[in-house]
C-alpha cells in the first residue's frame, strides 16, 4: 500500500460519500464511481484527494474502461469497495423480471468484473482488500425481496469464493452486512417517528469498513455484521 488508492462504487449521499471521506481523511487517493456525473463533480470539489469517474457498473465494458483510467491516473487500488446496489422491490409475481436481471448485473456481476479488473494488481503487489457492503437480504429471502435478495445472496457467495481463493495470496475479501436502516434524508421521511438510535450512521459504517480493510493478517474477518444497539435481530 505504498501508493495508496481506494476505489469506491455507488458513491452517493450516505454510505458512499462517508466511505470516500473516511479513506480520503487517511491519505488515500479515492476514485469515486457512480452514474450521477453532477453529484460526483460536487463531491470532487468538496473532498480533497478524490476524483470522479462517472460509470454504470452494470456495463461491464464501461467498468473495465473506467478501472483502467483509475489505474493510469491514480495507481492500482489497494482497497476496492463495492457499494453500488440495485433492487427491484416486490414479490416474485409483482416484480419485473428485467429488474432482477439488473440487480444481478450491478450487485453480482459488477463485483465479478470489478474484481477481475483490480485483483491481479493486488496479487502482483502481494496485498490489498476487496470489500462488499451488503445487508440481511443476502442471507434470507423475504417475500417482498424476490427482486433483490437473490442477487445479494449470489454476491455474498461470490465474495466468499474469492475470499477462500485470495486469502492465501494476501488479498483480504470481506462482506459487511448492514442490518439496519441507514440514516438518509429519505429514510428519515419514511420513518419520521423513529429516534436517532433507530438508524445506523453512514460515518459509522465507513469506520467499520475502514477497520476491516486494515485488519492485521493474523485476524481477518469475512462476514462482518453491524447494527444499532437496539436493533431486533
């Protein structure tokens, strides 16, 4: 991690920005990937050490080109965080099948293509971290999550497969399961009567991801669960 670069997908207001801020505060050069060009430009102006890379991670070719640009301009990422997410809410009778396909392209195939584009350089350098942000949908298929949970479960199993292969090569792969409602403007509107303690703070998610990315090799985690102290689980 001599030339430290961090790549984060799905950078928006909330967890994505918090991740960018946490790694930038520690001196990383942070590549921010998301579809919203205007939002990324705003973050780049506000956050030192960051660079915007508009990209749809569901487009494999665009993702490959974007990662090549990141490597050319910032260096090979030492830490890669797949935070981008796509979901189609509803039961299996209600969802549009194309929505589930899109969820697979972003959540699962996006991870695959991202890893294939960044991990070889980590192997060559003898170290690195690849981390996914996930949720409880990756572990249980509730009725209304038919358009989302299958893609997150596949993402988790893919990450576990990579963790088993890459751990002996010095690459730390981890899955951070967020069992909570994230504190965002729209979630505050959706749960207006809930106290602050009901929500998980994006900055606290980012702090845990940063910790996992820097765990000593003698004590690596794969499945990491985080939730507010009062969460019913």
